[in-house]
C-alpha cells in the first residue's frame, strides 16, 4: 500500500511528467537530456518512496529529487567537457561601454525601471524573462539557473562543472548583464 | 575642464574603478565576499554613478524575483515541445508500472 500522501506511481507520469520535464528543460536545454533526467527522477522517487515524510507535496518532493539529478548530470558531463571557452561564445550583449570603461552615455546606461516589484505578478514579465533566458548561450543558461534559481553555491558549481572561480564569475557576470539588458529593452525599461 | 580638474578626475576614477570593473565586481559580490578595499571602492563608485547603481539594484532584483518565484518559469510553456514526448511518456509509464519492490 502507498504511504499516506503519495499517489500511485503509475499516475505520476500523467500528473507530474510535463511539469518535471519543464523544470528539467529550463536547466539543461536539451530535450533528450531533460527526458532522461525525468526518468531518473521517477526511478529514484520510486526507490525512496518509503522515506517520503509528507512534509511537502508530492510534486515539490519530486522537484527536489529532480534538482539533485540535474546536479548529477552536470557533474557527469563536466568530465567530458574540455573546452570552457565555448561557454563564453555567442553572447548577445552589445558593447555598452566606451574605451575608458564607462557607460556610453544615456542610451547605454541602465534606465530606471518602472515598478519592477509590480512586474513580478504579471504574466508578460515572465514571458519576457523566459525569452531572455532562452537567448543566453546554453551552458551559460545552465550555470545561471543553478546559481540564481537553485541557489547552488559558487564553490559547488565550480566543482560540478570543473570551472575555475574566475571562469565562473565571467560566465555569471555576462549572463546577468545580458539578461538585465534584455529585460530592460523588452519590458522593464519601456516607458509609457 | 582645466588641467588640474582633468588630473583630479583621472585620479578619482582610478581610485573608484571604471564602470566595466564595477559592474563585474557587483556581479562577483553576489557569489562571494569582496576584499574590504575593493568593496569600499565599489561602494564609492556606486555612490557617484547612477548607472552602476541601477545596474547593481537591478541584478539584485532579478535574483530576488527568480528565487522567490521559480515556479513562474516552470509553469510557462516552453516551445517546442512544452512537455514530454509521447515516446518518453510511454517509456516512463512502463518503468513506473513494473512490479513494486
């Protein structure tokens, strides 16, 4: 019999499959890998079923397991990754600074954002956010999600992805700057 | 600007970093603690430079929004496909319907 609080595992795919897939694709940006991670999540959940404490919902329990599986995936794939320079290629951030290292005047400097705290409640804001995240180079997007969404420490990410601290900082800085700029141009900096 | 003012401006900028460095250090400070004097110089720069100040505030805002509402991204449909493929769905169902241990 199932422990109280957990539904029949045979219903998990219909109940949580798509949701978990979206959680995974957000972090790994690859359909095959995301599906694999969902499968590993379900199998691990099946084994750990007896230890479900009922303190969270079934879904957030599964998402918790999925996050570990994502970390495992990066750990494994970093052993195969040999070229960290590829993380930095393909950034779409225009050059906003002049030769002396200062913002290129009014047009380049960050604008004042209109009511950002109100924006988080609006669907449009999250649509733009998603689009802007999608424009990051795939590995930068993964690093960014681990750090900014999943709150993994920089030490852990470095160990996981076999990066130096300096390397990680460059990746995160570019990702943040690009995301900030993208959101400003497409949503938050718009006037009227 | 006369020569004295120019020199003064140059020395001041040297002391408090150009914006390229400050934006980089602002980001770095989100992943660890900056050494005391760097922190001080960044803070002085932010005090004087509205663009870098906004940059800093906006990065914090984005982090905060993402960490507080991760589900807003997960609820979005991500094209294409926005969910599991039929094959994957089938495979998963099979894996989960095998006899329980």
